[in-house]
């Protein structure tokens, strides 16, 4: 098996439980003989073609998303396997699609006909893995506080991986070596929120102070941030809501991923090239996540991720 296919398979297996493997590899069992988890892992690592074609099995799709009343939470497999199957199925459907509906900006299914760009992004194995891993990471978000030194002494600064404003504030206080990790997680959050919860972003919006903090974390001066794009729309109280709030996170997401890539030590690992691609393909990745959400997660996204849905 090619080295990259082995690396991809190993990356998937690192996230899978024994239950995941038993369900995934059931068609590979010969004569009803079942291998132990270690045997299955070894077989998959050496399997010609790797693991990704197994994620497209019709029986697996039905077991996760059709049985048990269509609730994948009841199947007893890891969130990562659920999302990996959903991502691969969505990518397969893209192959024959002539357009995709985009709900992020208008709240309606505005058709996007440039499906070729989505296919280009999703054609890379590490891109598909990245999207599944991203979704799984938001089923167990981190929050807490860090102690920072200010002109008035020590104080605690709270953060949450689901709050872009608080996450962005960490850039001002973390040591230099930790900044790429914060930029990476900010890009992830922008992609997750605009891809899976655009309605939440549009409804919540950002206040003037929150917007200012986010723009300061956007690396470039505020005036340059929207120099080539539409101006932000504010309500009478100065809040950015609706399309403007989604557009703000989209633009910042691109810049946060670009900053992550530029700050990585050289030479970067092969599996991080997707971070470079996301700076140019952020909208494409977001739209793929939108397909995954509408097709497979719309009824249970609040249970998976703990954010309110409209």
C-alpha cells in the first residue's frame, strides 16, 4: 500500500474504538471468523487501498443512520466514525451534484453551481480526514481559565473553545510557541460555526466590542480586513448580525488558517498541508460541512455539539 494511504489509514484507526472496528470490518470476516481488535487494525493497515472505501459501505450507512430510528447516538460507536461516514457519503454525492444549496449567508438554500471547487478540496484524503476529525473534536470542547499578567497584576482570563471572542483573546497572553495552536483552533472554530451552525452565528451576532476584539485577532489592520469584500452590516445598536456575522467569521477563518500555516516549523508534516489549502478553500470546506449537516446531523446537532439550534 502507498505510504500516504498507510498514513491515512493509521490516522483513522487512531480515532476508532474496538466497537467501530468490529462494525467497519464485519464484511471482511471470512467464514464468520472474527479477528480481535489488534488483528483488525493490522489487517486494515496492510489492506490494499486502505480504509476509506469501507466508510462508504451501504450496510454501514444504514446501520448508523437508518436503524435505531435514524439516531446515530444510539448505535454505540464513536462520534468520529459517525462523522467519517457522513463526510465520505457527502463527498460521494458531490461527484454527481450540479449545484449545492448554501444556507450560511442568507438562511435560504441559495444554489452554488461551482461544485468543481468543492470536489477539488474534498478529493484530497487528508481534507476528508480533517473534516471528520474537526467535527469529532467539537463533541468534547475545552473551557476554563488561564492566569495572565496585566498592568494591574495577575488576573484570570476565561476561555471556551466554542466562543471565538474569548479564544481570540488568548492570542494576547499565550507564549509565542503556543500561538500557532491558538490560530489553528480559531480557524477550526470559524469553520465549524459557519459550516454546522450558521443560523446560530447569524442569530447571535457580535457586539461592537466583540467585533473589535475579533478584528484585532485578524492579523491585518481593521481597515484592510474587508477592503475587497462587502461592508459589514450593523443594526442600530452597532451589533453585527445575520449575513455580516457569518461573513466576519469566514474571512477571519481564512486568515487564522493562513497564520497557522505560516507559523508552522519547516518542513511541515504532510498531513498539515490541508491548513494551507483552507486559506483558499475555506468556503468549499464550509459548504461540504453544510451538506454533512443537512443530510446527516440536522436532527441531532444540538445533542452532538451542545449548541442551540433554530
